[in-house]
C-alpha cells in the first residue's frame, strides 16, 4: 500500500461511498432488470458492454492488445462468472447497472492501492445494509425485526474490523 498524498486522500471518502452504494445496489438492479430481460441475456449484455468499455479505456491509456492466451483465460473466467455466479444470482433476483459497476470497480481498485485493506474490503459488510435500505425505498420491501437487529450488528462489526489494527497498535 502506498502512502497517501493529501490530494489522493481526498478521494477516499467518495471512493468508499461509490463502492458501498453501487455494489450494494446490485440486487435491486438485478430485480428491476429481470422485469424486462431474461437473466442470462441481461448479465451477458452487461459483461459484453463492460468488456468493451474496459478495453476502450485500456487502449486509451496505451495498453497493448491482450494476447490470445489472456483473452482465452479471461473468457473462461467470465463464462464461469456468468453461468455459475452472476447468471444464477440473476435467476434469483436483480440487475446491476453497467456504468455503476465500472465506477464502483474503479473506486475499489483505487481503494485497494490507497487505504488499509479492512477499509477497502468493508463493502462486503456494508452491502447488506445498502441492499435493505434500497429495497425499502424503491422496491416496497419491509424490514423485519431480525433485520432491524442484524443491521446494526453488521455496522458495529464493520467498525471493529476496519479499526482493529489501530486499536491493537494503540494498546502496545
């Protein structure tokens, strides 16, 4: 992890917010998308669009074309994600907006290079909260008593995990 300059550190909060909110809205997006598109077509279209956008961005930055081997390996991984991962998730629920995914992934990549790993990975803990809030606001869902108890526990857990190394260092 590189030390942050003051200019770079100003991007941490928007990057964390982008990753939390955009990736947290995945399931709401899939739910909305499934109202009009078949699941694998929806997710496959997202993969194709994201691939074209990432390739265009890399070419704009001067990156050489991927080799045949890199293309083949990326295709195998993409197929496994589509069929075994996101495609099956889409069958169960929701659609992630491609543009939002690119913003969130870019923000996540920035966070991995800039902040401590617990903060960069905190989206995994916060996404359930974001999904519940978006479900209540946009999908007419309700919050059960179990959820009302679990969500604060998740947030406290995020705070503990994110600040654990600081707490340990201050004790020594």
